[in-house]
C-alpha cells in the first residue's frame, strides 16, 4: 500500500495486542455504521508470514447459549485475521488491510464470489474495494486483483479510524515482518490466506484452445468441457474456442 501520509508508531509501552484488537473492533463498528450490509465479525491477531489478513468464508464465531446440558452458538460471525507482522507496517497499511477484508465480508454477505479456490481475487473484489471503500486495487500476478493501496482520499475519509489504529499501535507489541529469501526488502502481499498454487500438469496440446475477455488469458480443455461452460475467475466471462 502506498501513501504520502504517515503516523509515527514508536511504542512507548509494550501492552501486548489487546488494545489493537479492541481498536480494530471499534473501527469495524464505525465501518458498519457507514456501510449498509456490512456484517459484524470477530477480529483476531496472529502471526502469519504469508498473509497480511484473511476472512473466513464460514461463520466461525458466535455467542454461547445454554441449550439443555450443553451450549450452542448464536449470532455467528465471520473471522477476520490481521497478522502480527502486518502491525509493524504501521496504521495506514493496517487500515488498508481492514478495508480489504471488509470488502470480502461485504461480498460474502451479498453472495458475491470475489475469489477462486486458490485465493485469486477477481474484478468483483476490485469493484467493491474501490467503489465502496475507496481503495486502489492493482493486479498482483497469479493472486489477481489483490495489490491494495490506500489513497489520500481514503485517508481523509477514514481519518478518525486511522487515528484509532495509530493510537493503539503506539501502545502495542508487533511481530517481525520476514523478508522473502533472495528478494531483499520485499514482503509478501496480502493474499487473503490463499493456499499455495500446486504445480500445473502439462497441457494436452491436442485439446482446443479457448480464450475469454481478459487480454492474453487462454486455456486448453476437452471440447465437451468448454461447451459446457468454463468461466474466467478474473473477468467473469465464458471461455470461447478460437
């Protein structure tokens, strides 16, 4: 994420992470108040060197209610994780991650599929992140539309929320952000918790080639598979034989 604005985050008292969790929940409450349809979530912090944040598809948290001899969960919520490594990147990046995950949460609530099974973000995610929360989303290779940038307009729009996060970070501990081996200074982008892409099997060149609306995107598959309908996860259009 990029921005010309900055907030100092030099810890003055190492109070752990309880304060930042409380702050992020407060920011989420503000987002819910200004974003129709945004669902409540439970926010957690954990160390994760492979993702700045993640939103669960399933609702994994709820309030305990006694039912007979046991307990059941009510008011279930999705979980949003913000990594401990992310906290070291400062309040602007943490705000960007929270808005990124808010885009996923809003899409989940509206039944919009914005990622494929490998975590590749499509243009439906980009539309929500930019149109609803004012982020700038760029392509990030095989991860799709996930490279998240906080614009100056977004900083002005969420100035109060940025201050809440920055104040909490000043009192919190953070995790070290690891470097990727062989790429000094480069840290992993927000992946939404995507699983690693498995090695691809060699393509059968006897199968027909099909393309979609994405420039340069193509697949090879059996004719009956293409005729049945294969949809591109990025642009949402069906592949057609060329």
